[in-house]
């Protein structure tokens, strides 16, 4: 335990006698976070973001190599981890969700450990609860951003002994490995985490009370060990991918295509502060979550101010243990501020709470633990205002958690055979949850062919379309799943491949504006269709009318793929927005 005194000296109780209690508390935090995330999970499966992870993992399981055999803009780690889990437990949404929720629960635990070790247990528990609420709210299950967030924060936690003045090799090596693993999940996030950690370590060594040669020696030693840890995690997997012949495709998917098109065709502007304020004034508080994209800006400014005033109240006679804790607080705050800033810059292009999730989580920590060293009345008021605003913009995640919990509880009671007049059934009968829970879509006992979505929902028309394809094709027979038009693209239904257990006829199964809308890629897809001649094509018009404020909303004018499909396929079935076409007989 730690106690702050008005003169800036921190009294430390090492708490060795409480270590078993600390361990059990940490286990309790992890368990509670996992159960909460399960109870508040959205059970609708996203056709695009989640679908491309699920289907990409099954492609790896069947022997395909990312980038060489299928287009993806994410690192390879998530696909290989899920492929291994699918090998053990069978491919299913449930396996992927449990992995995702475990990652998020571990993130909550790491946040708790960071704050508990440097500040106090009360703040740590408060932050764990708040972080858990936000991680539940973000949704987007299977998104590689969340493993990246976990390993970035874990790399920070590994550096704590260094910030306390120790010089062992293991923390630096472990932190480097954490960053290397982050790069394998999301290369852009990993590079940002490496830069943030390197800057913090550099400043830490520069400010140490050593002569210049010793400072340089210590800094070089840290850099070498840290870089060695990154290489240890990163080099073997990359060497295997390169050996598989995917060097050019990897460069294209991970660097060249995102650099050329992402800002131009996928950018989203910052939400208007005036519009958000107007919505709040009219008590339409649903817009509060949009204010969360500004949270990192406030957190970074407060973090900088807190760092610049840090240690001014510390006396030269402060005990060694207290100096170590003060150093730990300072440099943890510095690295969190770097993380928030760099992750914020990464999310700048496509501005939304989800795409700012990487920056929002460390910002929650900064907003809760920052403080000026001299606690004036103005500083206390500012801290109170900050916490109040933080809780205010956290209302949507709180409401969302309550709503999802009630719906999942009603579904569990209904699917478990609760009578129609039970309290659970009556609680949600008005929006059809009870009725849907007894249907095959969302049931934990689905009919044959839909086993992979056990306990989860897909769009209403999709099960019938999937059954049609399953009845008319063999399990290993490739199909093409596309859109009603390919000159303008928002997203596509990658999930259809995963649920129907039918492979893709093309490596370009993940559609993106600026990629499949070009004549080069459409011509390549047409070539694959001509070579492999799939019997069936599945098209959907679900996203035809979706338009974002960027170049992706405009037609590219390229109709090569659409013209080929119309000339060679004819409609045989339709299920809502989904149309199934069969190859014309020769």
C-alpha cells in the first residue's frame, strides 16, 4: 500500500505479507472481467470485420498463407492463433469469441496491475471496471487491435522494474517481446508502441544522475536488449512467411495498398463538438460516445502537465523505496502519454470510438491517476471536473452493458426452455428476443449446416441462402461471394464463406474501396473466375446505399467484374438482399 503526504513524500508499505491477497485479487479481477464481458457480449456476428478474421483463419487452417493466398491488411498473428484454436476445438464463432473476450479480460487485468503497483488498489479497481465497460462497448469481436492493445500495455508493465531503478535483462527482453508480438497482430500499432517505449526509455536514461559515458552505456545496453526482444518475437514468424513466398504480397497488403488508398477512400472526419453539445442539451445522450474521440487529446495534455510538475515536492531525504515508487509513477505516466498520443495519431484517419479504442484505454488511466505534485485547490477542482467528464462520457457504455445483459439473460432463459410466461420471456417479448431465441438463428442447437454460428445471430435472410448453397454444392466446392455492384464498395459479406463452409474462388475475398473497384484487381478476379469456373455466385445489395464522407462513396466507373458476372451467370434464387446466381450452361 502507498500513502501520499502533503510534502510530496510517499510512504511505502511493501506489503509482502499481503502478496497472497494481491494474487487472489488479481485473479478475481480477471475472472470478473471475463464473466462481465461474456454477459454483455453482442451476439450478432459482423459479416465483414469479424467474417474476414474467421474466414482468414479457416484459410490458414486449410494450408493457405496470408498475403500470398488471400488479401488482408492485418498482421498474421490473429489468423494463426485462431487457426490453432480451430484445429483443437473446431471452427466456430464461439471459439473466436472466447479468445477475444479472454484477450479483453487480460487487458483489464494488466491495467489493474499497472495502477495497483504504482498508485492504489482503489484506483486500480475503479479503472478495471471502467476499462471493462469500454472494452465491452467497443464490440468488433476478433479485431486484431485488441490483442495489440494487450501486448502494448503488457510491454509497459514489463518495464516497471527498470523504472524503479533496477537493471535486469529480463524486463527489457520481455517488453521487447511484447512489442514484437504486437507487430505480428497489427504492424502499425506495434511500430507506434515501439516508438513510445523507445522514447520513454531514452528519456529515462538521459535524466538519470550518471555521468555522460555511463548514461550512453546504459542507454545502448537497454536498446540492444529491447531490440533483441522485438527480433526474438518477430524474426522467426516473418522468416517463415517470407520463405513461403509471400514477400511481395505482404508488402503490397500491409504497406503499399493502405498507404495509397486508406486516407483517400476510408477516412472519417472528427465529429462536430457543437453538434455533440447540441444533442446533449436536447437530452439526446446517445451522441456522448462520439465525445470519446476527444478524450485522448485531454488526457495527453493533462499527462504532459502532470509530468512537467512531477517531483517538485520531493525532498532530497526521501527514502530509497519512495524514490523508486515516484520514479515508477513518473515514467509509467510518461509512457502512457506517449501511447495515447501515438495511438491517437494512428486513429486520426478513420475517427470513431472503435478506431480510437487503442488511445482511449490508456487515456482512461491517465485521466484517473494524473495529479499535480502540489495539490492546490485549483488542481483538486480540475481533477474533479476531469473525473466527472470521464464518467459522463462513459454513460453510453454503461447503458449498453445494461441493455446487452438484459437481452442475453432473456435469450439464455428462452433458449434454455423457460416457459413463455416467465419473467425473462416477458421482460423482452416486446422486441422479439424471446421468439428469436427459440428460432434456429441464434440457437445453441442449430440445424445441420449452421453449427459454426452456434449461439450467435446472423442476418435474417442468410441461413436460407446458406442452406441453398450447401444443398447445391459440395463442402470443398469454391464459390464467389460479391456485391450487387463492384464499382462502389463499402464492405462485403466475408462471413458467408465461413458459415457455409465453402472456400473462395479468389484471393481477393476481402473487399475494400480503392482495391476491388480498380480495373487491375477486377481483371484479376475475372481471370480467377474464368480459370476456376465456380458454379455459383452469391451477391448482396445490403450496402448499396451506404455512403461515407470520403472518396469511397463515389463510383470508380470500373464495371469489368459486373459485366462478366451478368454475361456468364443467371439468377436462380433470392433471399432478401441476397441473390444467388448459377453459371450459364455452355
